[in-house]
């Protein structure tokens, strides 16, 4: 794609970003107090936004750099190199905002995009439902037009950050008699609206990252319709391909490289709790897999950029399973007491069990790959 060479302008961008990161290292995040950590992540996101190093793939008109794929690769490489922490709301930055840029009205873009960049607004997603997860087209949430509003009733599940989000981007069925992939509309609603409630889903670690969201006769202004009425399915399908593909390619490229480097650090500094020599090959494999994933993203980025479903499925399956293996290795490297004495790694390990489910289960995505390969159905 790019070969191994970057243009002088791209090399200058790398030098500029590297210098800024050296002068603006965020330091370590605070302990796992949820509210303090959110404030810290919001401040880091705002610092990146103020310096022009956030949402670089957005058009310049909306505060981005209109960066090409090469610059986005450089950005992810430099962030991985310094082990940059996560921002507060990557979902809004990388999924909600592209939907607004592509299909939103001028008023929607003017209002929301500046607030998304600086984390003044936090968004959650309302796609999955109790009986419509991987088969999203089975969703039952309904929206009925009443004057200048939609009246919405239904339930969403697995909504990350709904417990502190300001807005919900969701799908609702707006034409009951249409084929199941038709008659679906994309809407946005304030989480403070009457009739919107949420309930946390407590994870194995005790964290409450995911939530159920209930919409009971919620009046959503028609002005909050994103894209064409009854045209939400192709819009969100593109967004989900981006989540499985480009988002994994960039954000998870950084995360996997950071995890592999952390595993190497654990190997080098490990005490007598584990037989480090016996784990040498596994540590090397974790490092190699993270680099293979990084090289894979370089190879498929053009396809991901254009929403290729099979490239997105392959990237997500590969990255999620490497993530799980690296976290399992880290727990072994920390020794038999890791789950008691090392809260951060224990949390990472428990969270890793979900990554082969979120954004499309590995089983469903393998079906996508099988169909792309022309394999016969049973």
C-alpha cells in the first residue's frame, strides 16, 4: 500500500507529533476510581483536540486534518510508541461523528461535532437488543411519527457508557410492514429525555461499563433523524463495518502493541513466581502477533477505508483473539496471585473475554468470511 516509505510531508508530520507527545506526556491515569478516571480521560482528549491531534481523519471543515491513510498509520504508530492512554469517548469520535459527517444535517454537524471532539458530549450506541444482537435486523424498537416528533418505545442492551452519556445514537423500526432490512431509521436522543432510563450490567470484574437502555414513549424531535427516514440500515451497516475494521485497525493496533510491550516488560522484571524460561517462546509469540496484526492493518487499510465487510471481519477476528491470548499470558507472567494483587491486569484479562463478542461475535464474522470465500452453506 504505502511500501515502507513516507513522503517528506508525512515524515514531517511524524516529527511534529513525536515532539508534541514528548512535551505533553499525559502521565499515568489515576487509580480505578471511575469518576476521577473519566475526568482524567476527558482532560487528555481535550488536550489532544486543542493541539489538533484528535480526529485527524475528519475533514478540516469540522476540526480534523483531512488526514490520509498514511498519516493515520503514523498517528497510530506514534501513539503506540509512547503507550498513549485511551481518550474518554473513542466511540463518538470514530463511529458517531463519521455518521454525522456522512449523513447528518448542517445543523446536526455544527452542534455536535465540536462537542464530540473535546468530550463535552459523550455518546452511547443503541443498536443491539435482547433478541437482536448479531442479527441486528431483528430489532423491535419502534418509532411512530406524531407531528414533529417520533414516539419511541423499546429496549437496547450492551450500551457502553450509557450511565454517563449525554446522547444515544440508535436504530428504530419506522415502517412495521417493510422487509426487515427496510423501514429502519437512525435517530439521536438526549439521555436526559423523559422516558429514557438505564440499568447497569455488572461485569465479572465489578465494573459497570455496559447497560440496558429503556425507551418508554420517548418523544424524539424529527430534527434528530440522522440520514433518510427508513434508510438507517445501510447507514449503520457502514458504521459497524468501520467499528469492526478501521477502528480495530487503528485503536486496537495501538492497544495490542501496548499489551505486547507490557508482556515483555513483565517477562523481563518477573520474579520467582513463574518459570520465565518456560514462557520465553510465548512472550516472543505475543510480540510477533502484535506486529503481524500491525502489518495486516497496513495491508487491508484501503479496503477497510471503503467499508469492505470481509476485510473488517478478518481484522476484528484476528485482533480480538490476539488480545485474549496476550492477556492470558500476562496473567501467567504475573504469577498465581495475579488476580489478587494486580487489579489492573486482572481487569484487562476479564475484559478481554468480551472482545470476541462485541462488534460482532467471532462465529458470525467467520460466517462473513466463509461467504466471501464462496464456501458452501450446510
